[in-house]
């Protein structure tokens, strides 16, 4: 799953949270920053903290930077 597909997946899984431009842009910024983290383990830990409803295991299965 590429980044765009992953972003769409998150928005579809949590429609109440991502029902406005502010939260969608925030998700995009989180993913941008996550991509800048070089260490894969730190990257997934960051994303798990920023998107707590998605576990590290799910992130690894769904999305590879």
C-alpha cells in the first residue's frame, strides 16, 4: 500500500475523526514527518503514537515507507 492508499485507508477507517480539512491536513503532516525519520523502528513508533488506533503490527502490514 502506498502512502496515498494508506492515508485514504486511515480516513475511511476513522471517518468521524477525519471529516474536516484540518484533521486531514494534520494526518498528511504526520505522515510527511514520519517519512523523514530514517530509523524504521523509530518511524513506526512515532506513527503508532500519532495514530494510536492503528497498531505497529497493522502499520507494518499496511504501509511500508
